[in-house]
C-alpha cells in the first residue's frame, strides 16, 4: 500500500468574503511550503451584502495582525455595540441585544437572577440600564474597551459594520502580499479521482487545470464543489425560518450622526436591516415570498429608508438550511456554500471564521482522517443548530397581531433544543451554555427578555441577600455604567479622529 500523499497544495474556489478570509488565514502555512491558490471569476459577482458582524471577528483580525483603525478606515467601517430590535415583540416596542455582560454577578449569583427578584419588587430598572454597551448605543457613543478588569470599559465588547466588498479587497491585499496566488477564471469542470472519488483538480474555461490535495469551496450559493460535484445533500430549515428572499439597497447617510449599532425592524412579512457605514447606510428587507410580493417588499423597504436610495434595489433568493456535511472527501465548504441562516444576528461571517478555526485545528498534513473530518462536521452541525435556535427564538416569541407569518411562527413546533432552553428560562431564569455555544448567556437573556419572556421565578440563591443592599448595588452599577457611557466620545467623532475612511 502506498503512503498517503502529503498536503502541499490548497485550492480555494471563490473570492467573496469566505474565499479571501480563508486565503488570509491559510497564509500561515505558506512558510511551511504549502501553496495556497485562489480561483475566482470576474464574471460571477459576489453576494456583496454581509456588512454587520459580531465581536469574535476581532480575534480573527488579531490573528492576522490587522490594525483595527487601518481596517476600519479602508472598509468604510463603523463600530457595532449591538442590535436594536424594533417592533419584534409587538408594534411600538423596542429592545436591544447589546454586546457585553449585564451588571456583575453577586457572590456567585447571576446578575439577571438578582435583577429578576428586584424587578418583581419594583426596585430595578429595565435590564439595559445595567449594560454599558446598551447605554453607549442609546447615547450614540463609543470608546474602545480596556483590559484592566478594574475599569468599566473592560465591560465593553464591540464588532464592526463594514463594506463587505472592501473587506474582501482588504483581505485579498493581505493574502497576496503573503504569497497566495490568485487566478482569475471560471471553473467549468471538476474531475474526480477514479480510486476514491476525491477532487483531483479544477478545470477552468479555456482548459487551464489547477491541481491540489485540499479544495475549499467558497463559491457561494452555487456550491460548485461540495454540491454540484460531490452531491453532499442539503437539509432545509425552511419550515422554521420561512423568509426566503431579501431586497437590498444602500442609501445616503441621513446626517452626521453614525449610530454604533445595527437596527432590525419587523414588518408584516419579514424584517428590515439598517447598517450604518461611514459613507452610506446598508438596508435590506428580508421577507417570506409566500406572504408578500417582490414589488410590495421593495416598496416597504423604500418607504422605510432614512436617506435617499443610492441605486435600484436588488433581490437575493435563499433558503435556510445547511449542507449535510461541510467537509466531504477532500473538500471543505465555507460561507454560503455550506449553509445559510438569515442575517438577523449577523452570524454568517462569523460562521466562516469559525469554519476556518476548525479547519486550522484539524488540518491534515498527510492524507485525510475520517475521525478528523467527522469531528469537523459534528462541531459545525452543533454550532449551526445553536445559531438557528437563537434566530428562531426572535420569531417564535412574538406577540404581533399583523401578518400571517407572525402567527405561523408563534404557533409552529420549535426544535427540542430550543424548547428546553425556553422552558428552563421561563421557570426560574436558568440558562446553560453548551459546547462552546457562540452566543453567551447575556445574549440569550437580552433576547428572551426583549421578546417578552419574563421568568416566573428566580434562583432561590438570590433570596440569601438583603433586598435593600441589592437595590443599592444595582443603583450603583447603573450610575457607574451610565456615567461611563456619557463620558465616551460620540461615535462619529471617535471615527473621525481615529479611523476616517480613506
Ligand atoms: P459569494 O459572495 O457569493 O462569493 C462567491 C465567489 O465564488 C465569487 O467570487 C464568485 O466569483 C466565485 N465563483 C462562483 N462560481 C464560480 C466558478 N464557477 N468559477 C470561479 N469562481 C466562482 N453575513 C454577515 O455576517 N452579516 C450580515 O449582515 C450579512 N447580511 C447578509 C444579507 C443577505 C441578504 C445575505 C444573502 C447574506 C448576508 N450575509 C451576512 C452573509 C454574507 O454575505 C456571506 O456569508 C458572505 O458574503 C460570504 O459569501 P461567500 O463568500 O460564501 O459567497
């Protein structure tokens, strides 16, 4: 038996956000003699939306050694401290999902348990009053976090909003400078090895052949390698997440103020995003095509902009779900080729990042091990299911009276994993984070409470404290956080000083 061939050549197909993120991260292998080639077609456009992110993106950029201010300046980037949800619970209602933690645990008792108890007694403000990101968001202010745990600024957490096309361009420059070879061309054919059905090469129109041992499919919804070639299969989640289209349009900034957050506003057949960048605002209406026509969805979007549209709106079609195996034979799917969850919690770019981390942790050097491949797929499945459940929660726990979509969402059977979380929380506000779950307890609590799920009771451990002392602690926390938020510079001023677009 011949020894398995060492992996010396990695081929990435696709040059959207997924392709260039993978290429940038894989440059770390180039000094060890591995070649990294990226093939992309100028004829096939990237999705081009994907502008809001979540805090772990900072660790991805840090891994690459990217300077934050330079990156913000070159991607027209802004700071994101959380998401404001408007009309999700019911009309005229708003809540925020801020990054960062709520308050401080008190002698090992979770802050939200203490808060729940005092709220019952009318001695606590709304939970946002105890989160410094929520207070800074509302005040339109921002200051970078610090690591000193004695400072309130250590309770800040932030992500970015940026122009996705400029982000891919930025990473392309980074990757090419470090030895990634970019080949422009359209993949026309993908031959498989007769012996094991592994991908042998990709063949471009005009017959250029690019061989490799490991192939990364970043071809977006086309899923050229993982599905069109390897027929891995698709698991639809459209019965839970019924929105299947989005109409998107950039608009002019309405004024000098740049809000440091993404807004998600519910409409009768879906919801609308608003993502402020330095030079414009990104907008889109995600909707269920069974409930509203494309024309009506476009009109709803245009009627709810706060600046003039900068081009004609364009429509994107999708289905919520995942590839049955993200890693199949010698091919790993990253980005839209691996699955899709609507951008309600801005998770897609993170899922690319997380796929890259898992790949780096399980990277084969010689041959392919079934146990490593299966572990990659197992971890990918768990993470996607957890994010899926979090998104379903926003829809399911609604009290909206308009639109059939909202009634269906309220009445549908939800995944058992989400049911267990909801029941535990409803009872005494208990929550457990399983297996490296992406969203922390504070995120779930923000959305559970925001969507109107108030626990019936609280952890009996919270009864061990004196109510007057607790009330005093809570008011001190609120005062300290509010003072810290008010002392921060306005977000647009901070950007102008530190990361003006160029
Ligand atoms: P694409 O951008 O589609 O890139 C595909 C690449 O493959 C292109 O370079 C194309 O040229 C190439 N290609 C395809 N076929 C071939 C071929 N035959 N030969 C050669 N090259 C080929 N994510 C977030 O994190 N935050 C958000 O706010 C967010 N909003 C979104 C809103 C909507 C409506 C949608 C649909 C997605 C959103 N996303 C968001 C997801 C995000 O846009 C994607 O995850 C991200 O852009 C990655 O896309 P991709 O690189 O996988 O695919």
